[in-house]
């Protein structure tokens, strides 16, 4: 009982400090950093990411931070179609190293992970829909906020799967605060066709499933079953309902000839979602002369959580190390 009381006192003390910080700090660009619930207090107590609320076009966006006291650079991670920032980039399992945010922290980088509208701790907006241009605009706003928060430091952007195409749209919209762009699991056929939605398209609000959560782990033996089970549990807890997208034809507005910042393209050797021909189309059309294409041997669509994780982190950090002041 005494241990529990002491722990509660620590939590209450942290909450009081957070409240005093919020009250004593003026809001910049309509952005607040808040601790909202007992769950969030416990997250802080356990040393997990700090939750920020960034207002983008009048909508509150959850942004998670893992800071480094002497960071040589800052990264923003952008998640994929189905699951939000923390299951994807900060999966915690005792005895296993799975978190990409932690991996880059060890390389000297502070990082943030966004929850797009409807994902994780970010609510849906009044329309109930998410679209490519809306997601890209939110990413641009969050990048600006992070850069300003770090004395106008340019940010390294990392997009996984759907996050890769959202990152491309955001970059061609405004790359002024972006230091580099890393894309993993790029899946779009730039010469393909995406049908426009009908005006009466209805919301599905489909329930996410354990099978869907485990589907990115493709190569047998590349990750423990315990870790897969942990990912499934974390993903379903964070995102029980699938986000509804519309106007996905907007992804075909991606124009690689407008991307002139350094780009790293990472491909998993056995990733069926990101085949070589689609990587080649993007890579050859990028305007930037400073571009690299790395194939992760033995990797699939979730390579940064699997056995190739050390090589993945090394390739990523080696690339962005070149652009730090």
C-alpha cells in the first residue's frame, strides 16, 4: 500500500508540474502541450513519449515526442494506412528492441510521431473523412511547429507506406522546413489510375482486426511471435476502428520532379506492397540529385521492427547524418 501511495504521489507531482508549465507558458501559433488524463500521466511516469497537441487548421493533432538532450537532428515519423504513430514507431516489449524512435534516439536523434486525423489520440474532424491533401496539410503544419520549437531546425521526415505518399505530397507543398525525406514501403504506381469517389460515398467505420494488424509481418522467423502479439494488441488498442479515406485519387498529384531535397528510398527485399518497378519509377523521376535507394536484405513491409532492424537503422542514420549542421 505504501508503494502504491508513493507512486500515486509521484504521478500527482508530475501532473502538478505539467499544469504549472502549461499555465506559465504562452501558447505559440495556437499550439498547446498538454497532459490530458491519468493514462497520459502514467505514460510520463514510465518514460514513454511526451504527448503534444498541435492545432492544424483548427483541428487538434496528437504528436508524440522522444527528446534527446543533445540531439544532432530531429525526425518526424509519419505512419501508414491502418495504424497510428506509437504502435508503428514506438512498440515496447520487455526484452526486445522494436522501437524505431528508440533506435534513432541511440543514434543521437530526437524524434516525433504524428497521429493523423482519426488515428490514435487524434480525433476525426467534423467531416469524418480523411483525404490525401488534408493529411499532407496537417503534416506541413506539424513540421513547421517542430522546426520552430527547435530554433528553426530543418526536420528529417520519415514516411512509411501511406506515410510515404503523404510525405511526398507534403514535401512538394512546402519543403522549406524539411532537411531530408526518407520513404519506406512506397506503394503507389505513379502511372496508375485511382478512381474518383462518388459524391454519395458512405462512411464504413470498419472494425480493425488482429489478422490485419499482423499482416505486415511476412518473412517467417524475422520477428518473434511474442512481438507480433504485442504489436497486434497495441495496434488494436490505439486504432480499434479503421479510418475512412476519400479522394485518394489526389495521391496521383504527386510530382517527383518537384522534389528537390535529399531523398532516401528504402525497400524491403520481400515487401509485396512496394515492388521494385514502383520504386524505380519514383527514384528516376525525383528532381533531387542527392538521392539514395537501399534494399534491406531479408526485409518485408515491417523491416524496422524485424531482424534487419540494425541495418535499417544504420542505413537511415548514415543518410541523415550528412545533413546535420
